[in-house]
C-alpha cells in the first residue's frame, strides 16, 4: 500500500470518527432537551415563603440558568437572571417578568425559546423550593 493511500485512509477514518462523535453529541443534546417536556412545573405556595432573596439554578445541557428570586410579603417582586447560557439569544428572559406579573410558574413559554423558558422556570422553582427547605 502506498504512502498516499495510507494517509487517505487515516484521514477518512478520522472524518468518520468525528462524524460519529458529533452524532452522539447532538443526540445527547436532543435527549436532554426533550426530557424537559416531561418535567412537571407545579406552582410553589408563596404563602409559606419568608421574605428574602433566594438563589436557584437548573441545567439541561446546553442550557444553564442561575437566578435570584426576591420574595416580599408572600409575593415575587423581582427575578434576576444571574446566568443564562443558551447559545441562541435572550428572548426567553422575558419569562421572568411574566412570572412576576402572574405570581405563578404557570405561564406560557416564549415562542421560539421553549427550552430556555422551561429551564428558567425550573431555576425559579429551585430558588423558591430552597426557601421552603430552611
């Protein structure tokens, strides 16, 4: 076998290996995002949450969110997004205002940002749940 043929075969093997790794990576991302649909998003009873600022987070690769939720007089008065890694823009961040307005996690996802919306809501729920565990 000639030297050129060996080089071509090695390059071809590397390309095939990269394609397989990329397919596995994309499959894992799709699986993570599809599992978000199955996670229930029940409301948290605000009447049992003391005044304070509570941190929460949620990760569903490739989306990661960290929030701070400020509760006063059994109402959510502010939600600050500390981190929102989503890779495709910031449209879902409007959901924080919707939660404050509705005083509920039961709000519609932002069109075109369904997965980011859900991860933000799960991070808010995590923050509120941490308040009830103290």
